C-alpha cells in the first residue's frame, strides 16, 4: 500500500480533514476516537473511493469548561 504524497497530506491538513486525501470526497465515515494515553487516533473510511486512513491527534491546549 502506498502512502499519501506530501502534497496530499498537506492538502488534507489545510482542509481540516474534511475531504479524503486521495479523491477529495467528503463522505467520510469516522470510527470512535481511540487513545493510549500519549496520542489519539481515529480510523476513517472514505465512502466515495473506499480509501482507509487514520487521523492522528496531539494535545495542543487545555481549557476549563462548565464555569
């Protein structure tokens, strides 16, 4: 399986992950968010082209809520 090109990855990130990095389709099915304590990820399937990929998340900030 080939990885996405740097250009495809950057376009996906620039678009906030709203479109498939392979076909640019917007019908994305997202699995539940998983974590191992140091990172989080979510498996994504594009319903337009059947591409499967994983979004990887990192902690960037913290805020209080409910105040």
